[in-house]
C-alpha cells in the first residue's frame, strides 16, 4: 500500500504532469515506479521504463506481468541511452533526430518515441543536463509544440547518491540535469523510510548521504567496527576503476595457466556499426 507521499506523487502523474520523484535510499521509489506502471496499464497508456545504467534496470527484470510496451514484456527495462538512441552522447540532438528520421539503424528508437505516452527514467542523477537537452530535441520527432514531444516524463532518484556522467570528448561537463530548462516543474520528495524502521540507523544513513557528520554519528559508526578475516572469496571494494583494473590484472597474472588473446572482427554496414558502437557506450 502506498503511503501519503507516494499517493500524492501518483496523483500528480495521473494528472498528466512531468515530475521528479526524489528521496533517499529505502523510501519506496522503486515500489512507486511499479505502481505508476500499473496506473498506466489501467488507463491504457503505453509506458517506457528506462534507467541510466544496466544495473538499475535489473531491479525491474520481473515486470512481464505489468503488460507494458512490447520490449518490456521480456526485458523489464532498458537504459535510456539505448531506448532513445542517444548512446554515449556522441551526436548532437539535431543530428540524432535526423538519423531517427532517415537511418534504418535507428528504427527501433524511433518506434520507441512514437509509441510512448509515459517515459520513466530511473537513476536520473547520472543523466547530465546536456543529455537531457538532447533527449528533449529527439523527442520532438513526435511534436515540437511541447516539452519532450508531448511524452509525459517521470524522473526518479536521489541526487545525493550518484553524480552525472561526464563526456568531455563530446563537450559534456556533467552538469546536473536539474540545471536544464526542460527539468520538470513538479517535484515530490519521499521521506518515510519503508525499508528500515530503526530510527538511529536511518538518521545515520541520511547524515552520511548529506556529508553531515557529528560526534554522535561518528561514535555510532565506530561501534560497528569489527575485524574482517580475508578469504579467497572476500569481495573487494575500490573507490575507482583504476584500482579495480589493477587488482583484477594482478589476479589474472597470478592465475595458473596461459593467457590467450582473441581479436574481434566487426562486419556490417556503416550505420549498423555506428549503432553497435553507440549501444556499447550506452
């Protein structure tokens, strides 16, 4: 059952508003998204469920019963980059719009735009302002008289968790998407923690997400400290991909047996290869 804030957010969606739904971990954002999809089904709306990462998409893998757009019946969700044809962001919005209209490699993305009433983008914090502007441009393939071509957008996530992805090669400095002029005017923040009822722990998690650490928070964290005994199966966590690559490389080099290298050969039309490259970036 939805709480009061979740119900208010759902009402805003059903009223036809473009909306941002925020809230920290555990407040029921994913549960609300599933309720929004149910609402779309009851209203005969076609909803596209997308996320900014493949990992986030996996949360919705079992949505076949929600009877949404054809590809969702088997996949649950896909990245917004793949769904829209944006890929890694190498093309301008205008260029991509032209490709959608004339390049057969973008037929699926074009059908996505033309066949969608509601577009959900989860983990929106990783989507930059530049990418959001490009999305608005390509959505105008439907209509240039309304934001996002008249598609109703529902953006979801917590901006204290994951920052926008930068693509300096494409001139994208990684500005927050809420800095875009196309950012929705309606916002709902969920505050009731549905995952954890221990008030002290909730307070600590919220304080950490905001970077507000006092003695009480630090003492609570210290009391959780305990020795860890490393085993071959111990999971390692690193702060960046460079350290991950170094660790994995050392493990591979120390592994018994020889190393083999296999070269891939890409075949197909230029349009197909460009699309393949975009999908790998997205």
